[in-house]
C-alpha cells in the first residue's frame, strides 16, 4: 500500500474512527483491515518481521517472522501490554514531551493523538517541543490551507 491515494484513504478512515478506537487497541482495527486487504492483493508469498522492543531500550520483548497477519497477531498482545498504559479514568490535561526525532509539528503530532484518548472532553494536551521550528517539512503548503 503506497502512494498518495491509499495513504490518504487510510488516514481519513483513522480520523473518522478516531484515535481512541485505534491507538493501543490490539485487535484488528479498520485501518489495519485496509492495510491487510491491500497487502492481500499482491500476488506473492508475503512475510513480515514483527518485533516489540522493551520501552526505552533496544532489547527485544517479542519477535515473530512469517505470514504477516499471523506474525503480527503473535506479538500484538505483548506490544499492547508493554507500550500502552491503560487508565481507569480520563485526565484533564496531559503534558506530551516530543522527542528530538520529531523534526516538525507534522511528525510531532503523534505527541497529541497518541495521548488524546485519555483526556476528558474539554480537556487539553500541551506539547513541549522547544526544538521544533517548522510546521511541516514534508508538506510546506499546509500553512497556507490551515
């Protein structure tokens, strides 16, 4: 699945479904289903390396290699358990510190949408990113359209 049209479609579906229904969800989401369906149209044997690293390190927590859906299914529960934090109740505000690898707000937006599901309606997310000076290196025209 590459090219502007399928990427735009998967992003639109993700936005319509909402990050709360996709981020940290170990089951097959609508976006995952789009990717799997597109991949199934490639007439070849497909393999995927699926790895889960320990948070904050390069150490492996889980690894699988094989048919893409089966490999993904074998590590997704470990990923959900080690890389997602589940709260009993939403919070009013989250401070999201963006890593240096976020070169612009376009890539740094993950600091918002990955924590947005835990924020109460009407709450807020504060992005801390003193290293970011550009809105979007990849899409410079975005500033013109808002």
